[in-house]
């Protein structure tokens, strides 16, 4: 890392929260450092939060005018995107409910509505919607009738213009990588039974309980290998908002096999975005040392690239070589990807499988090269 990196990281840690800290003279940034901070903030979904901090910290008086305009523009764009997302979510949920499907909204606008309370503060990317496994096919048909199309060959997402809906039949994504079920034994029916009804985007729907929200956000951040700071800010702000029982979170994590994920996610949130999470609580979750995963996680805490953290953790958790080999195959070719490819015929499969394998090899090689070069996790 260059000499400017600690100052930029300190600024991010202080400012990407709903109650930003003041860094003052401790983070005197040059013009190019300010511009790099803006690019990093945009890429990590926290530009709106830094725009909010601009009115609270005198350090922003040293920022170039184009940087301040950039933060404002990003906040306005996020506000407009949230407004569009509310309309799209309303269409989808009303159509599902009209057909007798009661969806659960996970993350996204639920966090904007209940935690951030301002669409300019959190970038809205997609809608994660949980439906019953037996309702999944009907839900897909409803989305297609609404004008949504599969976003890619990957499982789950459906796109209509800028709107993206990701359908789930399991809150932890075990339907896509079945080997996760050997580690995570969360009960989907129990998860749904604990959901609370609230209003989001003007409609009444189900959202996760406060304890389940913490567990889900931790799993989501880890699943994406802590690639964006906003995922950790979500976790930090939900923890700050409270309304949950920490002993129940710990008990549920132990029962469901998610203590590792919870430990790493809470630790990352505390160290990278200043979450007020007691270290004593996270250390209680640390029953088993994971040397391989710990090495990858150390890169996360240094704000360096760690594209495959989730995969490393799952492989280290699984017992035996055979289970790990099966998991690798499932990671490369998730079930729904295989099903969609198979539906296109044997000729397509003969071309698609080798192409997919080469794509994975290229990505792993690029990641290894970047690691050797010390690429940062939050590049400019």
C-alpha cells in the first residue's frame, strides 16, 4: 500500500456511518487522494454516507469542489434509484401476493426503510425475495409476466430495465451450492415463522426478525467475500439499531452452524467500519481455529483483495476430501446454471462446460496474480 492508504482507510472508517466520526486534521488528504476516496466510496456503495458526513466534519473543507459535487451527485443518484426500486418492489410483491404467494423481503429496501430512513444513503442494487420452494416455479412465471427476464446464466436474478429481483427458496443460498447444507442447518420454516410484518414501499410484507437479520447480513457479507463496505455498514447499523437479543443470536448461530460466518463478519464490521460490537462477544463464537481462512481474512482486514474468502471458509468447514471436491464442483456449476444449460441441449453443454471451466481458471489466475501484486480490496 502507498503512504496515502492509511489516511483514506481512516476517512472511510470514520465517515461511512449514519453517525460519522470526525477526523479533522488527522486525515489531511491531497486533491488526488480526495478523488480516489470518491471513486472508492462510489464503488463500495457508501458515497451517500460520505456526502452526509460532509456537513459534520471540517476536514471536508479541504476537498476539491469537483469531489464535493461528486459526493452530492452520487447521493442524488442513490435517492432516485431507491424511488424507482420502491415502485418495482411494489409491482412484484403485489403480484406475488395476488397469486397466494407470501414473499419475505431480505435486505435491500427493508434496510433503507427501517435502518437508513433515507434513500440517498444506501445504494439499492437488487431485491432479495424469499418464497417457498414449492412456490419458486410459480414466482418465476409471475416475474416473467411482469416483464422480467433472467439476468444471466446464473441462478436466481431476473431483470427488468434497472430493476433486479433475486428469487430465493432458502435464505442462506443452500439451493445453489448444496454443500452449504452440510455446514448450515438453519430451518427455513422456522425462519419464516419468526418473520415480522411491516410496511415497505407502501405495502405490507414479511421481513426477517431482528436476530435473523443480523445472521443474514453476516452470511451475505461473507458470501460475497466482503467485497463492498456497504455490506459491513448494513451489519454495523443494524447492530447499532438494536432490538435483538445477543444471547439468542449466539444460540441460534451455534444451533444452525453459522458461528464461523458470524465471527468473521462481525470482526470485519468492527475493524473496517467501526461497528460497536463487543470483541468479547465475537471471541465467544471462535470455537475452532481456521488457519487457511484466517490467512485470507487477514487480507480483508488489510483492505486487500480476497475474492474467494467464502469458498475458502466453506472448504475448510467441510469434512473430508470428497465433500470438498463436490463443493468445488457445485461452486463452479451451481444447480440452476446446470439446469438452464441442460435445457438448451447437448450441443450447448458440450460448448458451455469447457468455456465455463476456462472462465473459472482465468478468474482464479487473475486473482492469484493480483494477490501477488498486492491489489487492494477497494481499488480506485
